[in-house]
C-alpha cells in the first residue's frame, strides 16, 4: 500500500531525506522511528502529496504520488502533530466540514460526524468549540477528521508527542482499534515504546537515512538485548546471587560492589526474570530491587549511530533517559 524507493529531499544544504526506501503491505502498521529532524515529517508530507521529492519514487495504494496526487488524496488520511482542526468550530462542525470537503453529501456528512464523535468519546464535547478541548481531545478530533472519508491508508505523524501519559495510552488504544479493523498505517514516532506497542515493523531513520529495520524485538536484540539487574540487601549474598544470574546469563555477570548491584544479559525476558526471582528466593537472598531493563530508543541509537538521540550530550550527572525517553522538543515545527 505504500512503497518508496530512493526518496531524496533537500532544503538548501540540509538533506532531509537521503534515499529512503519503504514498503508497507496492506493491513500493516509501519513505524518510522527517529529523533527530531530525522526526516519523518518530510517523508509523510511527500507521501501525502503536500511536498514534492527531489528524486526517487513514491506510491500509495498503487498510485504514483507525483503524477496522480488527486487520486492519492482520495485514498489517504493524515493526522499530524499540529492538529488540522478549526479552533472556532465545534467538534461536530469540524468533522461535518471535512465530510462536505470530501463530497459525502449533507446527510452522510452529519451522520459520519456523529459516528466518529461517538467512536472517539467526544459526543459530550461535540457541540463545544474545539478551542475548549484538552490536548488529548484535540488529537482524537484530528484523528477522527482523518478518518471521515474512510481512507485506505492512514498517516499518523507523531500522534502522541506532547500528550500526558493518560491521553497517550488512550490514543494508543484508539490506534490499536483502528489497526484491528485492518487499516494500513504509517506512523511516525520518537518513542521506542510507542513503536513497540503499535507497529508490526519498524524502520529507524537518522539524518534522512534508514539505519535499521525489523520488529521491536529484533531491534532490541540487535542492540544487545535485555539485562536483569539485582540489587542486594547484603553484600555477603554476592556469591549466591552471582550463581543464580550465571545460570541464565548470556554474557559475563557484571558486579558493582559499592552499589551491591549485579547485572547480566539475558534472552528470555520476563521468563528469565521469574526464574531469577525464584532462584534468589530459594537461595534465601534478600534484595532491594530486581528488574528487567530493556533497551531504550537512546540505546538503539547509540548502538546504531554512535550518537545519542539528543543532539547535546547529557551533562554530567544528568539521569539517563528512561523507557519513555524521547528527543528533546527544541522547536515546534510548522509544517502542516
Ligand atoms: N521547510 C523547511 N525548510 C528548511 N529545512 C527544513 C524544512 N522542513 C524540515 N527541514 C529540515 O529537514 C530535516 C528533517 O525535518 P523533518 O522531516 O521535519 O524531521 P522530523 O519530522 O523527523 O523531526 C531537519 O533537519 C529539518 O530542520
Ligand atoms: Mg516531524
């Protein structure tokens, strides 16, 4: 449903896309994962006919994006970071207007608007101007607007960036529902966890180039997999705890005595975690903390590119970005 080959786009000296190849089969969700400035929005804008590539090919639903833009537009929906909604219109009016734009007709437009408000839990807010909506409600309305004409292919450009955790998980559920309905989706994100939750396949890009591709599990394994960390109450238990970890470890058990911490690479995920807990308990080892640490997007980046996802190196003493780590939002883009 989506195919690009050798897409190149330059803005002056900046190479936003440097020969990007993508392939998304029908019914699949492709995650385009990368830090700010990687070229994600540029790729989406080219595929949605808003921008012309300097070279390369792009096809959506079997149609050439450069030569058949009008036909492409009829088959796609786009929901972006900067909501494409009219603040002064109500939720209902926004959706109704989109329906008219797509020539659904007066009756069908109104019906579709009501359906979508219901589906996105916006019925109660449907008669209020969109400017009174919360961030999460705006994103849902924006996504609803992208679905009015029942597109075959949906583009979601960072659908949850800037949302609070609760709105983010609501949005994830909404997107998962869509995906279960068989939509073909290209979703861009800066969050490994988001790609992990929603995407069949992930393409990692940096500076307009593909640097890795695979499922979330494949990418994490490529980075060196997951590690189990154990923090002991008492250093005297070090030999016993070491033995438990060594029975499962895929590499040398690392020991940091001052922090009473042992870590080991594992390959069995939560099953290994369970075995470690069981082993420690049987050996009578008391622990302060036991955890399974999965690679973050920053780990993936560091491993693949040799640099962090953030442009600046974290200052000494800065906490390492955690699971939901993302690139710092340095500037708001104004690309829609
Ligand atoms: N309209 C523009 N003019 C000049 N440079 C741009 C423009 N849009 C994007 N860029 C640059 O192209 C690169 C890719 O940007 P973008 O596709 O927006 O990345 P992402 O969406 O991954 O954050 C960045 O270096 C960005 O600064
Ligand atoms: Mg972007």
